[in-house]
C-alpha cells in the first residue's frame, strides 16, 4: 500500500510538471482553469506525500482528503460559468465547497509549512466574521459564514486570487527549472567555481559559502532550499577550518537568504510584485540588482573581518579546484541561464515562456557529457522533484490568498495603512521604519512569499500615499520579508542552517543578524 501511494504521489507530481511545461510553451489557460488545476494537483500531491502526523504513514483519511480536493476542483471547472454568473449570490454547494477548500488549504499549509501561517490565516478569518467587535479604525460590519466562504472560493480575490495565479503561471516553472539544474549537476558547478575563486583566501570556506549561495540563489529563489543545497557542503567545511558552528550556520543563512534578491530567478514574491504593480519581471530584476550586490558585499566584508579577527587561513591548494579547469569542464551547464536572460531581456517574452526554453536548453546542454546526461528515469525524477519542490510555494500562496481575500472583503488594507500614517504623523522616514518593523514581525515563521503578500496588502498603501514609487515600496517590503528569514525569534533560514551545523538555532539567528547588519541599512 505504501509503495502504491508513493507511485501515485510521483505520478501526480509528474502530471503537474508536464501540465505547466505545456502551458509554459503554449500559454496559460483561462485564470480559473489554470489555478484550479494547479491547486487541485497540489492538494493531491500533498495528501499523498505528507502524512497527517510526522513519522506516520499515509492512511485512508489522507486518500479521502485527496479525493475531496479533486471533487472541489472539478466542481469549479464544471460549473464555472454558473459560479461566475451568480457571483455574490452563492448557492448551498458554493458555500459547502468553499468551506471544504478553506479547510483543505489550511491543512495543506499545516502539513507542508507549519502552524504559523495557518494561525495568521485563522486570525484574519475571525476578523472577517467578528469585525464589528474590533476597535476603530479596524472595525467593520462583519460578514456571515456564507459570504466569507463564497468570497474565498467563487471569486478571483480569495484562494484563487493573485498569489496562486502567480504560482500557477510562473513560479512552478522556475522551481522545475531548478530541479533540472540540480539533476544536471549545475549546483556542483556553482560550488566548485566559488571554491576556485575564494577557497584560498583568508577564511576561504565562509567566502565560498557567500559566493556559492549568491550563484545558487540565481536559480533557486528560496532561502531554505538554498541553505540545504549549499550548506551541506559549506557548513562542514567552515567548521573544519576553524569557524564556530553557530557562525558557520549564520553565514550560510545570511548568504542563502540574499539569494531571493539575485536575478534572474528571484523569490516567488518577485512575480507577485510584477502582478501587483504591473511592472515587468525584467524591470524588477534590474531594480533588485544593486541592492543584491550591496547585500552580498556587506556579508562578504563581515565574513572577512571575522576571519581576520580570529586568524583563520584559507584552504590548501590541493583542496581548491582550478578556476579555468572548472569553467572548461562544467561551465557549459550554466549556459541555460543565458537562454533565460536572452528570452527575458532581448526577446521580451513572458517569464513562463523564457523559463520553458531554459529548461529545454538545460536538457540539451546536459547531454554533452555522459555524467550529466539525463536518461528517461532521471528525467521523470527531475519532473517529480520539481513539482514536489513547488508544493511549499503552492501552500503559501493559497493560504496567503485567504488573507488577501479578507483584506479585499473588509477593506483592512486601507484601515491598516491609515493607522500607520496616523502613528507616523505623515513622516516618510517614520513610516518606512514602522513598515520595516511590521514586515519583520509578520515575516517571522512565514515563507518569504506569504510574508511579502501580507505586508504588501497592509503596508504598501501607506508608503505610496506619501509619494513613494509603487515599485520601490513593494521592493522595500519584499526586502525585509527576506530579512525576516534570519531575524529571531523565528528565523526559518537560520533554523535550517543550525540543523545542518548541529548548533543552537537562537544563537545562530542573532549571529546572522550581526553578520547581516549592513543588510538592514541597504534599503
């Protein structure tokens, strides 16, 4: 039974990847169809992959949840026209499947990401229902059970809103691209080239971590994924050459978090910024380039000063691969990123079309040498890993859609931004500081995408009302949503790195803040 469930999980993951490769090449379906299929398959993969309790097996209840999620998706697709026609006047089945879908989203998020985002979403749902009992300026008339569930399920302003739309149209393809780069050993090239550049320098291993994380961040777009991919190599290397465990973990956490700022593949939230501002993804990449460079320069300097303070040396010549030799033997693997940039910057295509051809290029390039060539089995495995790697983004975007739905239903965004402006007395710098604090607090324990979306819909209006450029305001919030991954008491990237280094997560988080001090000033 367990083996059969594993096959089902892999099958649906491959179907999800193939569906998005098709839409990447041919163009997306209408918003409803694209998003419902995307989330529906995400539900099924989740319930076949993540058991209800850690350490337990997938059971009959998980299978039942998967079947219910299919039914909820089919209901929307089959009765889509009728649902749209009676928008605002839901029938009993709209309400029923709305409640079911909200529960499925919360359960999916709990399994994949954890309780913090679930709790935040529940608080917002309670706010929507009990609005009349809240003090001014947060009070509103309150909405009944039917209206809330229908708004979340039968409109494009709730669960099937912009966040899941971005995930379904763009983000998952970049995650699949990352899976193919890993399968073709492009990640090894990034580590080797970073080692050849900085390995011999004073405190070389930490500098290797910074450079490799920056390079890997150009294709990863996820702090925790970046930590896991590069940290398993760099953290033990740093510890072996004299860095304390908590410092090694902190360096990796800070360096990996900045990867979400690195073009051409920034974090999933960058695509949400594009949707919310109407600015092309290419322009967002260009706008983020200088902050990304400054971020890594600050981290690099902090690492160098620490190495100098405690008198650490670099790696021996035998441990460092030759730069030109590495470039000649493995450099061709990174050329697919050039294809991505070509389609984005020269051909000005959509990100989904550009990344589709980058995936094709990575397959062609990998065939040059036998040790990187994919056979049919490894090709299918890359499709599976790509789809399963996107589940955390799907869960975060679907759950963030609940928050967005409450904000659009209640007008909370305007109320919150008015409160910030009143607190800051209209002062731009105070408003920026309050927004920064709100972004760091709301981002604790949340994935960057969810943290950014929540902060953007609540705080960005306050910044734009003071005349700040909308793109600048969104990038400001995005930046501090990223930094929240290294900010205690709940710092996801620091916790992941601490696990690899076998050290205290809290100490790692505070050390990461010290190393990344310059990053708090960059914006």
